[in-house]
C-alpha cells in the first residue's frame, strides 16, 4: 500500500489503489464470514457501505487534531449521570 501525507495532516493518506484494496479485503472478510447467507444484492450493499466507510475515514484524516483539543460533544449512557 502506498501512503502519502493527507492534506493539512501528518496522518499518512492511502493512495486510491490502496483504498480500493482495503475495501476489497474488508468485503472479502464479510463474504467469508457470511457469504452463504448473503444474497448478491446484500453483498453489493455491503460493498457500497464499506467503500463509503473507507472514503469517510480518509476524509476524516484530512483534519489535523492535537492532543490538547477538547471534543465537541460527549456521549452519556441512557439514564446515566452527566459528567
């Protein structure tokens, strides 16, 4: 896999071919685990979802963060006491 730094970030960015290889491998794993129970349409939906997730991950990595930045929001469990 070829990596180049993401724009505005020190996080290594995957090349287009590498991103596609990651997506193919993830779909292959799902296929091996659930292939006999998935229809062709469901496998196509998994393929589309995995591709979208890989693209979203690459997009998120374009925004550099430092360790001193506070989160925009926090999550509290249902019925939990706010921190």
